[in-house]
């Protein structure tokens, strides 16, 4: 299978459990931007089993604790793009955990509706 997440370099995994793993995003919006990825290949969040959702959720909390220590963010955005027209460019489910910092944008009201300019430009 020609899927970047199915063939990911295991040395770059920062945390994992039985059903999911976490990596730092290659095109981060902010320092510490992490992806939580199920090990089973499927694209759509709504195709995840209950067990996979629990594994993703659990790993997200573990990674958040790591990011809290390393980066000391002031908040987080959590997001999932489901389908091409929602911005999904890698058709293997992944959840974005994005640390946010006071002052990273002038007015954060609206959260992901007004997400800041990315650290690294991503063109999918």
C-alpha cells in the first residue's frame, strides 16, 4: 500500500498504543503540532471503531501531557478533516493536536475559523 502513514518511519513516532501512534506534523501550524493516527488504514473518521476512537483519545491525552511539558502552550485546537472537500489530503485518518500560544494571532476568537498562518507552507 502506498500510504505515507501505513509506511511511516517508526523512529519518528513520539508515542503509541495498541491501535494508534503519534508523530510531529511535517508541516506544522505551530510548534508541537502533532498528528494522532490509527494503525489500521481507513480514511474517514466515521469509519473508526469505538475501540479506535478510545485509543486515539487516550493517546491524544498522553501527547498533550508531553506537549504541556515541552512547549507550555496556552491552549489547543483539535481537528479532523473528513474527505477531500473538507481539506483532507492524506486519505488515512489523522487527528490534529495543535498547541496554541498567547499572541500567535492577534484575536483568537473563533478558534479554528481563524487559525493562524502556518509555520511551514502546505500545499497538499
